[in-house]
């Protein structure tokens, strides 16, 4: 199982990569393995300002549907277009091609309050 050190993590199993005011968000390797084969990703929050921990979409696996929670307050600006035809990218490459959204973050300093790779590894360990 992978836990890239350059990312931050949430207890709801999302990961965040922050570059300036832009955050890229997806679900962790642990989350995708727990969900199983992902068949659909639904995100309809583009352009809406959302608070941290707000639901920004859902991910559907063969046997379950799970909410996706925004790690930071801000506005979703882009949904990964590849997921429409290839939702299984979340399973095969959760930290790369399987990213879910990009957003403009209200307060980039909030990133530091999220879990480090070590803390997340201890959570799921």
C-alpha cells in the first residue's frame, strides 16, 4: 500500500496535493482497496463554494456507494474528465491518473492541519 510523503490525508481517506492555491484531491490507495472495483464517480459541485468536510461527490463500487468529503474549504474547479469513461483509474492509479477534482483553496495554510503520510499510515495501519 502506498502513502506518498508529498500528500496530506484525511480520516475519511481522501488525499490532497497542494500547489499554490490549487489542490488536487482523490481517494487513497487504502480507500480504493476497501471499496473494491469502482464503476462510477459522480461529482456535480463544480463552481460551488464548499466548506471543509462537505460532501463533494460520490464514488460507486460494485457493492457500495460512498460519499467523497472535501478536505479543505474552497471551490471545485475541475473534475477529472478521464473518470467518466474510465472510473477504474481510481483503482489502478489512485494518486496519479485516478485523481478526482482540482479546487481553489480558501486558506492554503489549512493544508498543514491535515494528516501527514506517517499519521495516515498509523490510522489505517
